[in-house]
C-alpha cells in the first residue's frame, strides 16, 4: 500500500535521525536550556530576519495553540478564528479548557476575510451590551489552512492592519508553515510573515520532525508574555529532554532543510493535482499546498483504495471529498503510480 | 418618563415585600437550610406535579446557567445551544470560564429546530475524527426565548425525544419561564415542561422577585449531580442568607402569584403588539410574550423617546429593531399612553 | 431559643428594610448602573477618604473572593493566605476553580505573620527551580479573621510594606470588616486600611444587609482590572437588580450606620467574653470582635443547648471549641440571659 | 566534567535509538493507533500481570499528572498528596489550572503516612461544614518519591486499604517507577503495585526514553474515564506521531530492558551512597534509589564542582543539601572517579 494519508505518518527526516544518533551520548541540561536549543533558536531568528525574536519549543500543535492563546488573552477575552479553524474543530475543546471562547467567523476555503473581520469588530463595539459579551482578544489564522489554501501577501497585510487598528495580537498557526510558504504561487516570505504578526509557530511535527513546534514572538515591542516558560510548564507543554526539540529544529533550520523538504512535498502535490484536473476530476478546493482535496465517487474510491491510502472527509452531494497528502517523505515514483491509477 | 426598558427595573412584587417585612425579625439558618426555602421547594414540587423533584435556589441567571451546565457536563463535553442563546451571547463567556464550549446551532427567532439538532448529532457521530472534537453533552434551550418566542408542545416533545435518543440531558433556561408559560397561545403546561426536560429553572429575577432562580431537577431518574450544594458554593452561587430566596419563592408560589403576574405582563404586551400592528408598524418577530420587537425609523424613535424608555437593539436595513418589555409592574394606563403616542 | 449561631441568620437592619419599602416602586436601570448604587459608591469613597476609589457591588463573599483574586492574578500566579483563610478552607475550591493555587502560610489565631511572609517570599525567589513553581501573585488576609482576631496597625503596615517590596497587591477580605474596625482596642481606621491595601471589601451580608459586598480599589495607581464589570459578569457575580445592593449600601453608609451596628455587636460580645472569663471558662482565642470562641465540656454544652443556639467547631483535648456570635440584631437582654445561664 | 545532575540529561538508551533507526522509514497511523503502540501496550499488560489493563501513552510527567487527575476527579474534588509531592511543588500549578485543589498532607521523607491519611479523611467527614470544603477525590503518591525513598509493600497495602474504604482511587506517579521497583530492599513487585492502585504510570523520560509516560489503568473494575483519548487531546497531551512513544515503550518492555537499566542506576547509586557514608558524610535521607541526597559544606562543594556536576537543593543549617543522580547512562568508572574525589 502506498500512503497519502497524512504528513505525520513517517518517522523523521534522515538528517534529523543522523543528528539524533550523533548526539545521543552527549549530556545536556533539560527544559530547553541546552545548547542545541540555543543554536536552533538563533537559526530561527536569522531565518526570520528578527535578531531579537523570542523562541520557545513545544511538543505538539494543540498544546501550542492552547498555551499561546491562554497566555496572551485576558480572562474575559476570546479568540477570533474562522469556523473551520483547527482550534474551533479538532482540539477537543482545549481552548475552552483554558477558559476562552472561540469567536467564529465564516470560513472561505479555510481563510478569514479581512473585511468580515473588520465588520465583526465594528459590530461588537457598536453593540451597547458589549460588556456583557466575550471581548475579542486575539486573531488566529492558519498558514497554510486546514483546506490547503494560503493567504496572499495583500490578504495578510489587510488582516494585520485591522489587528493593529483594534490592538489585537495576530497569531499564525504554522503547523504546516513550510508547505504554506513553499506553496505554488505563494508571495509571502518568512520575514514578511514575521513582520505581519505578533506570534507564530514553525510546525515541525508535520514537516519532517518526530515532534515539535517552534513558537516565535518576532517583535520585541510585543514580547512573549511574562514567565512564558512557567506558563508552558503549567500547560504540561514543557519537554524535560528539551534537547529532542532543539536538535530537530537545529537540523531543520540548517541549510534551509525545512523549506527544501516542504518544497518537495508541494511539487509532488502539484503533479498530483495537475493529473486530477487533466483527467477530469473535480477538485474540492484549489490548494497550492501539500494537501489536495478531490471529489470522488464510490467506485473510484473502492478502486483506488486497493493500492492507496487516503482519507474520506465528508460527502458533498453524492460524491465524497477525499484528501491526499504529500510530505517530505513522498516518493515521486509513488505519485507516478497514483497518477497512473487515476 | 414611562419605561418599557426591561422586566427587572422595578423592585419586587408587593406581596414579596410584605413577606420580607413580616419575616425580617425571625432568625433562620443560612445557605438555604431555612424553613422558608423548605416550604418554597415543596410548593414548587406541587406546582410541577413532581413530588420527588430536587430544588435549589440560586441568585441570578448567568450563575445558574454556568453552575448547572458545568455540573452536568463531563470535561470533554460542550453544550448545544442556538447561536442567539443567552449562554452564547450575553454571559461574558461564563460557560467557557467553566471549561466548556458552546456548540452553536442556527437560531429560528431564538428557537432550536429539532431536525437540525438531530442532523447535527448524526453528523457528529458520523465524522471519523469525532474523538478529536468537543462531544455534545447537553442541550440548552430558553423558554421563552431571548426573542420573545416560545416552543409549542410538539416542538418541545420533538427536542426532548432527540435528547433521550442521544442520551443528552435537556436543560431549559426559564429566566422568563412565567412569561413563556402564560404566553398567548402557549399549549405547554409547567407539568409537561417538567416531564420533557431533565433540569430547568423558574426565573424569579425577571418575574417579580428582587433576585433568585429556582433550579428544578424534576425527574428522580436523572437526579441532581452529586454534591450539587458544594458545586453551587464553588461557583460562588450559594447565598448565605438563603432565606431571601426562600421567602420570595414561597410567596411567588402561593396562590399562583408567579403565573398571575406573568399573565398580566403578557396581556399588556398583547395590547401593545396589537396596537403596533393595527397602526401599520412592522414587528421584527411574532412574539406572544412580554417582550415585543418592532422596527422603527429614526423620527419615530426620537418622538417616542421623549416620553418613553425602550431599548434600540440593532439596525435592520434602515430601520432599528426596538424592544418594548412589560412586566408584572406595567400599568395598563401606561400602555394606553404608549398606544396613544404611536 | 436564643441564637448566637451566626451573624447572618436575621433579615436586614430595619433602616435597610425601610428604604427597600420606600424605593420599591421606583424604576432603576440594572447591573449597578442605578442611582442608588452611584450614591452608595460616593458615600463609600467619602468614608474611606479616597475620592477616586473604584467601587463595585457583588452579592456574596465567596464569589467576591473568587472574582477579585482571579481578576488580579496572572494565570501562573497563586494567592498567599494563611492556612485557616476562608479561601483556603470554606469556599469549596472556588479559587482553584478559577485556576489558581492558594499558597498557604501558617496561621496565628487566623493572622498572617509579616516575617513569615517575607521569609516565604525570600525562599521562593532563592529556589533555583522557582520557575517550575506557582508564583506568588497576591497576598490575602481577612479583617477581622475567621478566629475573631484583628491586625494592629503596625502589623498591617508590616505586611503592606512587604507586599510593596515584592510588588504584590494586598487584598483584605472584609466580610466582617465592620466588626474588625469596631473591635475592642482596634487602632486601625478605615482610611488607614484603605491606604495600606490595593483592594478590599466592605462586607454587607454579615453586617446588616440581606446580601452584598462592596469591593473597593482605593488607590488610582492600582486601578481595578480592565473590564472588571465584564469579569464580574463572567464569574456569575453581577446582580441584575443592582439596586438591591445600591440601596443597602447607601443606607449602611448613611450616618455611619454600618459602624454603629457593628459596634453594638462588639459591645455585646465583650460583655459575653467578660462573663465567660470571670466565671472561669477558658477562651480558645482572645477575640476582640463579635465572634467568641470558648472551650466547653459536654455537660455545659448540653445544659446551654436547652435555651441557646451556638456552633460546636471541633474538639480541643476533651473540651469542645464553641462559637458564640453576636450581630447588629443581638439584644442585650438575650446576652444577659446567656450570662445568667453560664 | 562528569555529570550527576539528573536522570534526563542524556539521549535515549541505545536499544531505543536502534529501533528508531530501524523503523524510521515505515509509515504508521498517528495518535497512538499504530502497531508499535499496540505491541507496547500488550507487553505492559503482560509485565503487570493485568491482561485487561488499559494503557495510554503521554509525553511528559506534568501533563500526565494533570490529565489523569483532572479526568478522574469531579469538579468539586481535590487530590490528596504529601506537601513535597511533585504536583504540589514543581508543576507550576498544572493541577489548579484544571480546577482542582491539592490537599496537602505532611511528608515523611517524601512519603505519605497511612494513619495520617486515615485521620485526615475521618476529620474531613466529621467536620459539620464539610460540604463547604473541597472534597477528597483521589490519593496521589510517588514511587519512588521526590526524596528517593520508596514505600514498603505493607505501607502500600495500608494506603490502598484506606483508599478502598473511602472509595478514593489511588494514583501512583511512576516518573521514576523503574528506580523504585529496582531499589535496594524493595519488596514490591510491579504486579503487586498494579494490584494495589487504580491508575499508575511507567515513567519513560527519566528511565531511558527520549520522552513518554505509559499510563496504566490495571483494573477493569475501575476502567479509564470514558473518552480518555479525547481528554488527553483536550489537555494537549496527545502526540501526533504516537509511534515515537510506542517504539520506545516496546523496546523498554522487551527483555526487561526497563528494569535492567534501572537496576544498573541503583547499583551505581548504592556504591556512591556507601562511599559517602564510609567517608563520614551525612546523608540527608536514606535513599535506596538512584537519587542520593547528602549534606556538603561549601569547601567540599567548591572542590567537587571542579570536576562534577550536581544540584544544590537548599541549605540545612550551615550545610547544603546536594543531590547526586545516577541513570541508565551512568558509567561505573565515573562513579569511581567521584568516590575517589570525596
């Protein structure tokens, strides 16, 4: 069976594995105070063009979202997200567990519309009863989105400007940041993204690491919340052997590895998408990233399932919206086989 | 100025005031263990036709919703409510403060549609990723709703049946229960309502009391959560001088006072509604209860505001949706004056 | 039966009842925005000698403690209290429900020792692992304490200075503030108390009101947390008919009523204490306030219980620590009867 | 420098590293549904002698404690622990973040005394005000403790019996379970430990793994809380690449590796302890496990610090309580060097 099930079903990239082997016998202080973590943080600052950025390593995406959001919100504030946002759907209520409401806006193929955001904020403050309501305290978007889409630079700027105008921090969930920045037609650079938001993370789990997300507070004018280390610990998100995260990000950030492997995944996804389209399949969304959504009928699903693994998301009319995911580990010959089978 | 601003801007009904005067010098044990509370509970059991019901007195609506919902949900569960539900809009995130997500369904003039509820539940359990999501743990509806509407008996039965089918407790927020049960055309009795849900409350604050909501667990097969007394205390909702609540509900439940005064308010509201309609105003919703919503233009608002107090909710096209509320304290002659001014 | 069971088993003081009667037919905006509340706040500012103080009215003590503490702490902070502090014992975990640890110090007849507080804080910051621990974020003391004792002015100054030194807000729980300030030998004035802390409350429930606690942020340099109104609502502590609290505090703060009735209670308690002592009973603590703790043997308890109500707290050796409480409602002739029965 | 700083400053045991290398190219479903995890769970069931045990893999100790405790407690319950318990000191308030109080008992070299536990529970239920207090909902102990000590079988039985008597689940934090069970003189087997508690975990992070704790619900009569998977996700403790945990525990549980490497660490610690004692140093506690606590004066600390790394915990009189930790990675020749330097 050839799998297009997810981008986190392999081990780690071979370069990471090599480094884990090389460093295994070394001793290192725990909790992220080790030298590997220090080096990785410096490389991230350089990659972002933010020499004063603060960087923290956490283990997984849900805990990262929950920790960052809870740390940055006041108790009476909620977080604005599109309805399909990961925090609103697939985190088992981790944000609410921390006491905060997810204030849901419409999703446009996974993206937030800047004008709708502005209107929502305008309406909120125009409501004479707003002090009986949950205050907006942060804007959360994903890059790439859960639907595989990405924001253009202009779209990001528009959202960022509204956030500034309403003094709301902008948080970009980068669980698939690599695939987003390396997407076909992406006109946003890592530096620009870091300029436009107040906190974001570089997702390792889905881009080559065994685990790990690098949270970046790029702008010294909006520093990490005081005692963020302790907050991370309180949320159960502080890894004792922080070296595991440091080594992995140090490797990913060396020689641009993170972006090279993401680019590979996107290239394979584009080949797949082009084949779907040229063979007359209907795409569910127009994704320029490593997740492709296509509508399949049941006979096709049955036929493809004999040799390939992929997820069936939900019915659309009498078709099924199916997801095919590539990763750093996807082999071109396996994509060839799938294309041949379409 | 004559006020139609709200149903909680007066003191209390004169019968309550009289009893507060009569009993003031008596001593009574605190925390609801007093004789007045005991008597009031018994009268509520009788009124509901539920001799084994458990009854608790809390101070206000938001704390009652937050306490009941948190007490009945597991940590990984959320509460289903229509988007316009009080818990989803006007409680400053009190439900999320307790760790729970409000799972929002569409609102139909403030009401939940049984078929949409069923479809939502069906879709939830059909989603292969549901164990990464917030589980439905309770259904919350309001009677009367925030828009002044009420459920018919058939509608309540349909929702109740779906709840039973999915083993979800049904919670009816009765902050305006009196006005709902006494509404024009209401075909639901208190006994029937108690039969159809697992927990509800009889709102005192908006129906003649200074404060107080009576939470009823009508069905011994679904008893109050263990140590509910302690949970109430933990949520800051246990009144030290519980007598204040006991005396008020004892009075309200004597000689049907609660329902008589609610009926009075509804009658005045119906007179007002009929006048609006006969004079060609457009009602925003068709409310048979004490809250009337009507679309007014700015000149009319300006004119009426010289003599009358009422709330402007939000613009609808170039009109404003305005709310006029009657209560037990509304004088017929004041309604006459407003009708005369239309 | 004559009761010395508690200071919250009567109705309210007759002056309050009179005002409730007089104002009952007036209409007033909800949520504390009424004129009675405005007037009461102004009288409190005057009484405290703090013309710029911010004042909020909440319903009960537990919700007040939980709301103030949660509003003022960061998520990673806890509150320092003596072990016997109300928040650490008798609030069913309301502080922890809000996510915060109570950091317990030894109790000295209910009081915190300034030197022990300083040592604790010194030790905390000297611990190299302190960022894995709960940070101290606030100091909580009660005045009068749960054991009936009070702080001297020097003791308060010492605690206040340490708080300033460590930049910790000092919160004084004044559920029994009147009895504390009117205690025999008390050398602290309300103005001094307001000078020495960052937030405190004037307890109404136990000093003549039906319910209500007035939270005071006396010092403009340490204002109320932003959007404290919304935080109060979120905690279920915002009373819809805020007039009920406004009217009561307006009355209590008129002509010094609050302190006069507290003084009466203390005088009766002192008569009782002197009688206990002169007849050879052993006091459990030396309380100058309205709560008297005395060790009684079982035959005495049995004998007194025939005519008097009082609480048995816990055994001390083969004696029982019993509590006798006076209030604004205690009649001198009832104290005479108890003294006669000793 | 030779380090005795901690048992989590190395990478992982070589057998684990080998397996990570061998399996890296295989694909596996995420979230613990992979074959490695399945195999590891089965081996754990066998090792415990509990064929029906439920097993879950989480990443770290704090998140494991917070998740298990929150999942098993009702909202109004707290967890009983000795004062020095990890959850009470070094988890930054993670338990309180979940809404629960840690009810602290005295520590006896890190251990809970069964009689004191019984007395506490007896006193709690004898207090007439107990329903205003935090209910005991679980007993938490560590094995080995934070002070390096272990419970005897009789001590465990005594605690377990009291838990049964009061219907409280017993939770054993096994962050250092291997070192505890392999301790000098330990008379408790893994099977017996599993018999005596309701939930425990096998700590991987401190015993050879890169990360990972295996939570075991040994007794089908006390199953894992419903939807524990979702609760784990909600607490941010579900690892996407669950294979990382499965592979590690599969390796540790093969050929008794986990216990063999723990035994090695204990042997080296015993050599060290004997040397301390024979050279006249005063041990702070009598630890039979891999953590040794010894009182050193400043000149000795200065001298040893030139070649060895160890932690200084806190002053005891004019000495310092210093901690020396061995692990699976401690080389006998390094212990020799330290012994030579004493």
